[in-house]
């Protein structure tokens, strides 16, 4: 009988790449997902159970028999009853359940530059979960990506979508803040590789290219052959304009915390690259499809 591994959100952007790699290695895969009815080409190949955090004994039962748990669960922004505090509480419940179930290895997706003293709930919450994992009895690997790109990725696609459709593209502030995007499949490779280890580690998961936001927008603009004019506005005004477009799309395009995180240069590190795929080359190969359709965060998760 093959070894069992569990992936949270195996029908989602990151989780599906982890699940595919595990299946390719001959591993049995179970997913705990908040969207158990979502269509996926993986559905017939993996065991599906609903992801719920309120009943830790049941959660532990759903993890029973698994050697490795790959955790991709988090929330991009607060919405309705979902908050960063609830995401932290849910993550701590998952860690407790993994310990109770006897899971041997916990591979966790965090964020670059987490800090429990941060004024930003996203980075503060991620740091709190990291601490809980380190204080647990679980063998663990923490991976800290900055920005992800790939098929169904939201950020890069929606930058291209805006550049294709509007005469102006608004950049908050100077645009000189930086990002280090990593290919989602490279992150999947890293996660599976870490699942095979037993040492505790924390690794910045970043790609081989570093861009200022200005450079990133200019690159996307050139690749999709946009004639949109790029303008810089004060962050608060830029955010308000994004909210207008978001209201039209019934989505959230940008949040105040995301703007503040960018301005604080929190999506860049001094670490060596851990991913190999260059965003510039990937975009060039996908120039015809990039930004043709809007990717909605709310439709995908809520």
C-alpha cells in the first residue's frame, strides 16, 4: 500500500501542483478542501474530504494515516466572517490536529518577512503560525514565497488584464518597491522535496528575477503590447481607483495592507533564489493568453 500524504486545497492554485507531483511519485493523496464540490481533473485520483477547523478531533481523524501534510491554507484579505485572526486560529487548529493524528512532517507555506510585531495582519498572522509550528512536536519545513505566478495566477494576470483594457494604469506611489516572483510549479517542487526530509527548516521561496513594480508593469505592458499610459498616484488615491474597478468586477483588486506591504519592501529578501523559472520568459511564452480573462479572488475563494 502506498504512503499517504495530505494536501490542503489540492483543487487550488498551489495545492494542485503539489498533488500532481505526489501522484507522479506514486503517493496516495488526500485533500482537505473548503471547496469539495469544485471541478478538478484530480478529483478521480485523490481522496476528497471537507476542510473544517471547528472540530479538532474530526480534523485529526481526517489526517489519520498521513505521513506528510502540505499546508497551503490562508486568506489573502478579510472578507465577511473571515479575518486574519480566524485564519490564525484555523491554522493553529490544523497544527494541533496534525500532532494528534501522528503526522510526521508538516510542510507549510508562509510569506517573506513575517513579523509578529508587524502592523499588517497578513504578515503578523503568518509569523504567529510559524511560531506555533516551531513550538510544536512536528518535523516541519516553512517555505516563504513572495509573489506566485503561473496558470490561474491572479496578480500578474490581472495586471495584464488592466493594461489590455484601460487607457491608464495606476501605480501606487513611486513604484520602486520590489518583488521576487516564484513560479508556482517551482514552489510545488520545493514543497514535495521538503516533504521527503525530516529536518526543521525555514526557506525563502523566491524566483531568479527581482523587479521593481515599475519594471514589472513595464515588462507586462511590453509583452501584451499595451498602449495604456502608466501613471503614478499617491497610494490612497490609487487604492480608491482600484476599488472602483473592483466594484465593477465584484471583486477586490487591491487592499490597503497589500499596498503598505509593497511600500515597505516586504516582498523581497536577500536570500539566494530557490526557483529556476524566470517570470520574463514565462510571460513571453504565454503572451497570447495572459490577461485575456479576469481572475476573481472572491469568485475563487468565497
